[in-house]
């Protein structure tokens, strides 16, 4: 078993160091589930005492809020806050920037005050403290380009932590023309993930994938399940899925350590 639930910890009279908020994509999307598993393996290997909510976790309400349904958002958020506060949760880590942004910036006004960190920040902390190290060799001779997700980058000004994690790998990090504060959206934010595309000359994810492929990278590193889907689809559009991999940063670290 990769993780125990908060309920299991509470039943044993114990408290975990951190709650791993898995999110809808990390729970139900087949590709994102592999990211969830990779991060859980890293936490276990680093000796982090963590828990998940399991069946008690609901959607943060991000898609509802972005789509304009504030009433549904507040219903979902209030239920989650009641659960989190009931367990006395203090620190939350999540592999989804949408969950991260909502929990960090929009839950406090509804009574949900937590120390919320993105998994790339948490990985950077583990590597900096020595709790986690990276074995060399896995990415030697490989070019890696990194796609800044909107909700981690421009919305929360987190650019360096993911890059510092990737610098621990022995690959060659190459930046896209548009990166950091000038990064281009994958096309899924603002609830666009769940609606049909509007008329236009080119899909956003196709344009972004084109920029990634132009770097001649072997791997496109992402930090978000939405970005994962959009970038993979973009790479497939150019028939490059056999030569260009799209991987979450936690997968790169887990693979390097053969977890």
C-alpha cells in the first residue's frame, strides 16, 4: 500500500506530517494516476509520514469556479474544509496546480487555512534537506524542456523550484522561447479542459507543443495533469509521441531513482 488515509491515522491516534491532496485527475485519469503513484513512492522513500483523504476527498471546486458557478464552488469548498478542519490538517501538498491555487488562495476566505505547497516545491525541499537524493545516469545525454503551468507560474510566481529539481538530473535543460513569466498556456485552464474548442486557426496546445518540439528535446517536463493531457495531445498531433516523451517532474525523479 502506497498511502494510508487520514481516517486510518486518526483511528490509530496518530497525525501525519502532511496531507497529499491527490485531486480529481490524479485519482481518476489513467495517465495522471501514474504521477500520483510516482510522488507517493518518493514520499515513502524519503521517509515522509503522509496521508491521503481517499473517498473523503472531493473536487476543490476549481473547474466550477472558473466556469462561473460560484455557488457550486462554495458548496464543494465548504465540504472539503469541513473534512480538513475535522482532521486538524495543517500542511497540504498536491501535484495539481489548479488544486494548489484554489486551496492556497481561495479556501482561506471560507475558513480553510493551510500551508499549501506544490509537489515540485516539496520535492525541492526534500532534495535540499538531503532527505531525497537523485541517482545519476538516467537522463545522461537527454534534452529536457520544461512547460510552466499557468497556475504555478504566473498565478503564484513559482518558477525556480521546478527548475532546481530538474537541475539535479543529469539531463540538459533547454528552455522554450516562451517560458517563465512569458510562458504560454497549454490551453486547458479556466475550465477550457471540459468544453469544446472555439473557432480559430490553431489549437493552443498544438502551438505550445510546436514550441517544445522546436527545442529538439527528448522529454517535455510538466507539473500539472491538465498540461500533461494537452501537451501529450499536441505531441501526437505532430506524430512525435515515439520520440518525445511528456512526463511529470515527479516521474523524472522517481525514474532516476528506480522507484
